[in-house]
C-alpha cells in the first residue's frame, strides 16, 4: 500500500500528532498507520480536511449590529463582521504542510485480514455494539454508511469510536490488525493498528 508521511521518516507515527484523523484512537493511547491503495488517495485524505465547508460563505450574509447597542460594541461587531467577510472571500489554498510529506510504497511480509468497513454486513453489525449504538443515538445517526465513514465534524466521533473498539476487542470472532474504508476521493484507505508488541506483522 502507499503511505504519505513526513519525508524525514515516512513510516514514523507519534501520539503527539494524532487525534484528528478519521480512525485515530479516541483514547489517545495507541497510534495508527494510514495508507491507501493509490498514492492520490493518500494526498486527498490529507488535503480534504482543509476543504472549506459548503456553508463557509455565511459571513457574506452577516446581519448588521443592533442599532440600539452600545456604540463601542457596534464598532467591534462591525470590525469582526468585516474580517469574517474578508476571510470568507479568500481563495482556498492547499496547506503548505502538505509539501513536507513524501510517498512510500509499503509491502507487508504477510497478508493481513483487516476489517472491511465498506461491507454493509460489517457496518451493520458494528452499529449494534452497545457503545457504538449509544453514540449513534446521541448524534442522531441512524446507520453507519459511506456518508458517516467519509465525513468530518461529528462523524469523526463515530469513525474513531469504531477504530477504538476494533483495537481493543475481537469482532466477529477475529482480532483485526487494522481496517479498510472507502477513501474520501477515490480508492480505499487502510488503517493499521499498533499493538503493544509493535506494528502487526509488518
């Protein structure tokens, strides 16, 4: 699989820099190694979190401050509204940090039987696990589908909870060393779990 990592040591991972990834450990105790079947998929997985939300131009419709408010407060609100408008109008730029990465091809010594989240039967069984079912009810998410698995914001709580569960529990009678999920743009992504004794069979 392809891996996109910092050019100095592409295969290195650290808890210090994990926590916001799709399948990072929600308890921040174990690291994960991300990869994909296509190099372009790796790039999009890193770049897309910076993609502006489709409602990011809300600042263009900002309301004027209350005319009855304190004059000084009005000035502050007007300055903030103008700054928000300027930010919303700025063109989207690829994060400069992306250029600190390099791609490498990883070949495992032995095949790994990872948990395939793109399998409907698998995602359905996961949604019936008590802790995941409770979180889905809290977030008002009826099912674990592709929109959830490729989403941001509140959906990260679901994907990280899935990863956290699979790291620590057997699922369908199997202790998965990692998982496979649909990429945000194309191809499939792989997440390998680091266990106490090291990376699984790499």
